[in-house]
């Protein structure tokens, strides 16, 4: 008699083994990831041993994050970057091999903040090893006065790479958005057919509605004027260059160069701490603008606004953009009076707490509330939103203030 049960048993057993192996795969991957995160301390609970590439990744993480409050033992994370430029350069190369660019940038910032490696960025070989980003540019700008001559050209190359990438990302949309805003801001009464603003034309001619024909007779046409080659609007970018505004300075410099390239907009770029520096004559190259700044120091917003106010010749056609966290070291009441005076004269005043991708920064809430009471709401702005903000200001319509929530 044939034992059918015994004959059929290998297939279910094999299927069960395959299912177990498949289930074990994701579980092992989770343990591996937790092991890399937790660092192999005896209490991490993973029981996972790393080898090969994973062990090398763990070593790179240990060099940065392994120095905790607890004493490390055995093979636990106890590595460090020390103060050796060659070892840091090797570490920078390693993390670029092991991790994606976005993670590399975070680790570089953490290394600068946690381990005090800013001074090592003065070494040319270090600059050649780093992954350039906006935050690294801010660090270089804060250090560039102390850089040896052999490092400055390398630093400029790093900064230029970041600036060119930002321009490529932001310039086309900014020009298109603002050109449209300039066209719409110039209304004409005898437009060409394709320039007719139908919404405004219909609203202006509702009294000429003919019920029997169910139509409106447009006795008065309103159209979009085309931006002339002459200057139609003036924009003043007034940028706080205190240390906390580093990313904003980078983005504002790029946008300043883009605006300056538009014939219909006259652009002035002013940076300030307790002193005021006009960098307008360098706007054809945002890298020159950035190396003309000096991050750090105090803040005198009133003095900077006074400088800008004195140079406004056509208030009704001028937009002033103050980019600052509003921590005023100057005369607060005078600052607010100056903003009120500019708005009363017809200036469109925009207050940005930051121009970066990092969200709302720390800022002086009392001063922000005082500006809002004057009709100049202060808010953080991402680079992607900035063209829309400028377009609204140029057209004198409400600003697209992001929802605080």
C-alpha cells in the first residue's frame, strides 16, 4: 500500500521553508537598519552583526555620532574625526560612497556643528571633498575673511557650483512669473484682441447687457499692457546678514541677480548688520555678491531701511523686500515709523522672516506683530513661493501669505 501522505509531504515543506525565508528577509533588513541607527551598544537589542559594506557604513556613522554621554566599550562606536584634515577628507569621501546626497548634506552639517570642523573647511582638499549645498555656502561665507589665499579660489568654485544650480532651478519660473505680473500691471484702454482682459472688460460693461440677445456690448475694452523695454518697477532687496540668515542671504543673492537681468525691473540689493553695504553694482554675478557679504555681527534694521528709503525715487512703483528675523538692535520705534512712511508714500513693503526651505525661523514676534498692524505681514517664504510673492507685490494685490498651520 502506498503512503500518499509521505509522498506528498516534500512540496508543502518546501513551500513553507520558502515562505519563512521571504518573511525573514524584511525582518533581517529591519534589524540591520536598527543596528545602524542604534550603533551596536549592548542595550540596542538587535543581536545583529555587521560585516563588509555595512560595517564600513557603521564606522562612518560612528565617527560622527558615536561620542555620546555614555562610555563606549569593546567594538561599540568610539571612532572620531579628530582634528586631522586628511582623515576628515577621507570620511567625507566615504559618506558620499555610502549615502545619498541629501543624507550626505545632513551629515556634513552635523559634523560642522557637533565636532567644530568649520576651521578645517579652510583646507583646499577638504573643500574638494564636500558635497556643495546652501548650508555649506553659508559656512564658507562666514569663514571667507579668514581663508588663506590658496583656499579662496576653491571656495569660490564650490559657491559658484551651488549658485549655478539654484539659478538653473529658479530663474526661468521667476522671469516668467514676474514678466506676466508686469504685463498685467499696465492696463490699457485700447488693447489688441489677444491682450483683452475679459474679466475686467465684462465687469466694466455689465450696464450694456442686451437681454434680447443675451450678450454684452463692450463699449469700453480693458486690456493687459505689454511690459515696455523701459523700467516699469523698482525693487529693493534689503537683506539682514546676521549669522542666522545665511541660507536667506544665498537665495536672496541669486534672486537679486535674476531680477537684475530683467529690463523692466530696476533692482537694488542692500545687505546690513550694524553697517549698510550696497552691492547693487555686483548683481551681474551673485558669487561676487555673496563674497561681498559678511555673515555675523549685530543688526540695525532702522539704519538699513533709512538708506533704502533715501534712494526711492518712484514710491508708487517701488517694492521694498526686507529679509530679516526682525531682532532689531537699532531704534525700534524709528524702524516702524519708517515702514509706515514708506507705505503711506505708495511703496509696497514685504517683510520676509526667512527666504529658505527650512520653514519658520526664530524671530521677534513683537516686531512681526507691529509690522502686521501696519499692513505689512511678516512671514517665512520658500524659494519656490518667492516669485508669486513678488508678482503679487508688483501688481499691488494681497500677498500669498502661507498658512501658519
